[in-house]
C-alpha cells in the first residue's frame, strides 16, 4: 500500500520521528488552512498553529511525501507518535475500503473528499494527515477572526516574550505556499521572516 502523508506545518521542517520514504514536496491538495489552533502541549504550547479550517481557512497548496510504511495502521501510528496525539486525531482516507478518519469526518468532511480525489489522481492508495480542529474559541474565549488572532499575538508579545518569539517563528517557518490571512497580517505587523 502506498500511503501519502499530507502536511502544511511543522511536519515539513521538523519531521522528528515521522518516517517518510522521500522528502516533502509542494504537490499536495489545495486545502483551507489557517493559524487558528492554540497548541495545548509540548514546545509549541500556547502558539497559533495551522489546521484545516473549512470556515476561516484560505485555500493553500499543501505538501506531501510517501510514508515509509506500507501499512496504513503503521503509518497512522507513526504520525500519531510524531504529533503526540491520540490515534483518533489522525485523519485518513483508504481508497480501497472507503474508510475515513472519524475526527476528520467531524471537522472537515469536504476536505476529506478533496484529499481522496488528490490521492487517487496522485497514485496513492491512502492518505494521512493531522486532523486537529480549531480550538481558538475554547482557548481564547472568543470566536476566531484575523483581528482576534492578532490581538492574541499582541497579548503574548506583552506577557510572554519567549512564547511570542516561538509563535512568530512557527508562522514564519510555514512554507511559502501557506499564505493565509493571519500570516499576511503578521508580516504587516511584525515583518516577514528574516532573510
């Protein structure tokens, strides 16, 4: 089985334990992506991270790489290990069985069909991705908007310089194809990544 790993964020520049058979390339499907999740753990705790967001996301070209595993279950376990999340949060499509990941079905059903069509056209039997949803409202206490995201970053800048620096680094490290509204506003407010 040939399994694609789809990525748009730190998996690309920090694969860590993720095992892929080849490098990520900007050949993934167009998906609605935005910096609208507040990370809840690890080195990225409290920074805005990228997730598929059908309501507020900008259609962006994503990246893909073939998993080093030929078993869908092993590929899912590998991505789950890298992300440090429960298996339920790994989105997947299995073209042969028609199975879809539960979390992805709940949070972004249209994106699943886009991914399935892309996987078939690209010669993959299955695709996996991190299917975390936006939690901005729960973590910040107001609905996500560009204004609210920038206000959140400004609050970090005033209260926690280290986390603010990590937040800017994450946004700036995202691939150029991930050109979202938040990223554009951050570049206007704090400048683009240093050359």
